[in-house]
C-alpha cells in the first residue's frame, strides 16, 4: 500500500503543480527536494535520538548541496538527487538507526522520490521555442527527452516529433 500511495501522491502533486504552473518555476523541484530531504531529520527529532538527528543532518546537508548545485547550475542534478534519495530510502534502515521513522515511510518515500524524479524529468524537458528552458535558461528551440521534442502548453504535454537529444 505504501508503494501505491507514494506513486499516486507524486502524480497528484505533480499534476496539480503543472495545472497551476508551479513546475514552470526553476525553484519548484529544488524546493521539493529540500522538503523531501528534511523529513528524516524531522523523524529523528520526533524519535528523540540525538545520534539520529546528527546522522540525518549530515545526509540532509548532502542533499541540500545537490539542491543548490542543481538550482544554480543544472536542474538535472535535482532529478539525480531525487533518484538517489529514493535509493537512500531503500537502504535507510541499514544505514541509520532512527526510531522516529514510521515503518511504512521508506517505501512510501522511495516511490514518491522515483515517481517525482520521473515527472520532473518530463517537466524539465518540456519547453517550446518561445519559452525559457528550465534546464539551461536559453530560449531557443525545444528541449528534447528520450528522442522526442516535447510541447509544454500549460494545459498539456505531448510528443510532437522525433528529434535528437538537446536543443534544435
């Protein structure tokens, strides 16, 4: 059930963000990563373990660094950090003893992270010739993803033609 909940909530949040236009802002997915990275720290505080707070703070600092790097340089670092956080969720219980973490949380967070990273990948790749690309800041040509140019009208995303990776 945790896996299903993570996927469904990632889809609902991402769909909402797309419909409202939040995901068009360069800071949206880095902000999501900051929030995702902070939950284990919150659980450590709730569990009352100083050792867990310190351990989780170190891990959180690494993800915050990836967030800043991604925001300042290239948003693909944010996508990679979301996937990495999903892997961290998988191994979390073996790496850090945190009594405040609910038993279902790592599986939920793993699917949310991986689902959210896939959706953010689509969002980053979506750019028309008249928009500013979230990845590069350039405004020339569509960004492509997996061999398709993506049209990002605020109300829909659709593959419009075969194209090589990168800007045309």
